[in-house]
C-alpha cells in the first residue's frame, strides 16, 4: 500500500478475512515497551546486545503478564509525600522568616518608642526651662520696676524731709 491507497475490509464478503498481525507473526511494540527499552539503554549504558536481550525478556513477560524487571516504576505516594515534605519545609521556612521579620519590626518599634520618649522628655525639659526662664525674667523685670519706683518714692520722701529740715 502506498500513502493514499485505502483498503476496505468487509467481514461479510467472501475472501475478505481480517487477519491480525499476531497471526502473521508481526509483533507491534507498545509505547511503554519502546520507552522501557530507551530507559534501559540510557540507564544501564550497556551494549546493544544486552539491551536487546532485556527487550526480548520484556516482550516475553508482557505476553505472560509477569512483572517486568528493570523498568522504572513511579510510586506516586512517595512522590506526593516528598512534595508534601518539601512544601511543609518551605512553609516552615516562610513562617520562620516572617517571625524574624516581625521580631525585627517589634524591636525597631521599641527603639523608636524609646527614642520618642527621650526626645519628648528632653523637649519638655527644654520647654519648661525656657518658659521658666521667661517667667523668671518677667518677674525680675517687674521686681526691678517695683524697686525702681520704691527707690524714686524714697528719694522724693527724702527730698521732702530735707526740704522741711531746711525750712525749719
């Protein structure tokens, strides 16, 4: 048969009988058998003769339904457990990093609060000193004015007393 030729098999007509490939002695390999051969060739690195022998034993065991030795078997339970363990480890790492970051933030906040408290204390102290000094200067000025006025009154009184003394 060439590429575009088609053959119609009619089981009802005489002479047209379907003959399976097995009956003709043709063995068609499944994809899993081909992949198994490739894996054996790559994994073992053995000679082509040994790979062919393994392939033949694989064919025989498939026909008989036996276990095929040398094929890679994937245990999904182990893969799942491995991925779950990796995910748990990564989650634990993320949690630990978050805990450390939270501790740094808390520590920074405590330092900032202490700094703000000290600054507020110093600002209050300075403001109290400034206000106290301003109030003291006011009181001093007021007392100076009172003393100045009292001194003027006493001079006036002294002058009056002296003027009366001269007039006697």
